[in-house]
């Protein structure tokens, strides 16, 4: 029956990831900022250290991913929980390479760029698309989350390289990555650049942007920040993430109700959408 559905209805009812809207990008940046500050909070402020923090957050991510894969389709709370946790783990991957193994940031940037390119290559060879609008199967979603993890790790390495490795500071880093995202937006809407390429380019760039914002807000003025601290920054941004995630969940439910009605309001369609028939 799914083959007889219009494509937009099929996407609403079956896609396992959210619609890409302004709210999506806002919560994405908030989650990347939280990933940066919360990882620092656990590692430094709480004093767990990189190794313990990595194991704890890795275990929580595994639990969240299991819950995500157990769902039939996109659920706002579970999805964004995974994004926040994967942003933290992605940050920790780069931090472990830098602080534990002594890998230079430019090397980490090249490594994660290569790994991400390989991930995209395998994904495309198997699925013939990198579009997030057709994440209907768990195999596609597995490729999606692997790519997301490496975008966070790459974004962390690139952001730290610009802000710290090259000594440009957090404010310049924030401005620079904001400008690069603006270039991607202009390329997409003014020059009709490929939508899939633009999405992933923006997704990668929002990671160092979020990290730069997080460091700018949380670090001490002597280090180029505003001195709000990792605790305050993490809590404020987590509250904002929860609020927007709730809004997105309500929006998706309304869209599913409308999609079921448009498709004819059949009990089968209602069951797919998990709304009253």
C-alpha cells in the first residue's frame, strides 16, 4: 500500500528523521553547543576525566540508539536525545585523539574528513542516495547516524583547529563559521546548488559553529570567553532544546493527522501514523 501513497505523505508517515526546517537548524546548533560544554563539564568540572566520561557517554548513546532503532518512525524526544548524546561522544572522540593520543588537530581534521567521505561513499553505493528525506529503513538510518557521528567529530577538530590551533579565538571562530554557513545558504537558494550536498555541508559546519558559541559563552574572559561557565551554558541550552523538541513533536503529530486525512483516513493509515483513525 505504501507504493500507492503520494511521496510527501509517505515521507511524513514513514521518515525516521525530522523535517529540515529553521527549528531543526536551531536545535542542531543548540545540541552541538551543549555537546561541547557538557563534555567539558563532565571531564573538567566534575573531574571524571576523558576516559571515564567517554565510557559513560558512549554507554548512554548506545542505549539511546537502541531506543531510536526500536521506534517505527521519527519520535522527537528520542531522536534529539540521540543527537545531543552523539554530539558529546563526537566531541570526546576528537578530545581523546588530541589530549590522550597527542594527535594534532590538523591531522584529526584530515582523518575525520577521510572517514566521513568513506562513510558517504559506502552509503551511496548501497542506497544510491544520501538524502535524509527517505530514511525509511534501519539500514539507511544506520548510515545516517554513523555519518552524523563523524560530522560531529570532524566539526570538533576543525573548530578547535581554527579557534585554538590557529589562535583565532572563539569570537572569530563563531563569525567565520557563521559566514561559511551563509555561503552554503546562498549557494543553495541563489544558485540552486545540490540540496543534499548543501545539507551535509551545513550540518558539518554547524558543529564548529556550536562549539565556538559554547566556548565563547562558557570560557573565562582571560581565555577569550564571556565567563558564563559550562554548567550555566549547558543547562540553559538543554532547556531550550527540550522546549523546541516538544514543539517539533507536536508539529509532527499534526502533520501525521493531516496526512492520514489526506490519504483517506483509513484505519491502516491511522495505525501507521499512530494517530486516532
